């Protein structure tokens, strides 16, 4: 990815975040109790780090995919399939890889300590989208580059998926109320309400709805939860102090916190609501 392509993509993502921030004001899913400038600064700081990290990693993935396409490498390279078909294969393949990468970060304690930077946000809006530790960015990249290398997926498909994935992530995290008649889309596609359930501090909800683009993987692997649960979700983590969650430096250091984070998650949604009310 060239410098010009990076800035074009980054501007497109920032523009999308700006548009959805305006939509959040018009049709919010949940009301804000107060303005949180420290939280916003921390989230936007991690957003900048994530975008810059993805620039270098996406450039590497695109170069690898282009090289494999030219040389006919990977399992698909020798089949001489039309480019349109290869792109159509690439998008769900990488989305499955992203699902597995996401699920692994909940299953392995060492990875959860990295991923909890994202889950510690006590409120969800467009600024939460790229609020992730650099190590999470690297881990997700590994899960993308391996199928690119093994299958010989085309550069165009990789770039198309990365852009679609980023735009979808912004929509998923936006604090917007989806028109209820549109919610059946979640049979195939991840809706904002579907992802909001995943950000619950209640363990059964946290360990669900891992998908990025397609909801079919959650349904196929038994990790889907109903989207109407989003209206009662309490965001954040019980074991992360809100002050730390609003500090960029503390969020970067959160990876080294030795608290048994997974055990600190609330075991059921009703207790999460009670805990939040008491706080």
C-alpha cells in the first residue's frame, strides 16, 4: 500500500466515523450520562496507533498477495480462476480467519489480557472501533496473512476485505439505534446490535457474536446470541478501573496486569445490570 493509498483509506475511515458520529446524535441506542473528554482522547490515540500499524501490515499483506498472484503460488494459484471469483472467495475466507482470531483472544488468557483493552471501554461509540492494543493488531494480521499465503489470495481481495472490515467495524460500534424491521439482516450479516451484545460485561454475552462481516460463522459454531439483548447490555469490565480505561498510557500497560481478568467477568447478564446499578 502506497503512502497515497494509505492516506486515502485513512481519510475514508475518518470520514465514516464523522458521519456516524452525527448519526449517533440523531438516533442513539443508549444515552450518554456525561461527556468524557479523557476517554475520547485515549480512544482516538489508540485509533491513530492502530491505523499507522495497519498501514505497514496491510502493505506487507498486499505485497505478499500480489507476489503470489504473479507467481501463481498458494493452493488457488494453479487453478487459474477468474479474478472476480478469487475476490469472492477471499472475502468470506478472511472473515472466517478474523472470526477465529477474535475467538482465540477470548479463549487464551494471555491474548485476553491484550484484547481487554478493547472491552474495557465503558461506553460504545465510533471511537471504540480502533481502540485496541498494538499486539492485538499484530495478532489479527497473522490470521489474515496465513490464508493469503497458503491459498494465494489476490491482493485486490485482501484490500477489499480490509476496507470492508474496517468500515463494518465502525458501524458495529456506533451508538446508533437500528430500525427494528432491519434486524433480521443478522441472519447473514453482523448488525450493530449483534456486536453490542458481545461488548457486555456478562460472560455468556461476551463470549458470543464474534463475527465481523458475516453472522453465519457465529451461527455455525454456536456462538450466536439474540440481537435484542443489546438493549439491556452493560458495557465494560468489572476489573478495570474507569480511570485506567480513560488513560492511553494505562491502556497500553493493561497487557501486563496480572489480575485474573477472565474470572472477573460477571457470569450472567442480570448480575451485570445489578453490579452496574450498585456502582
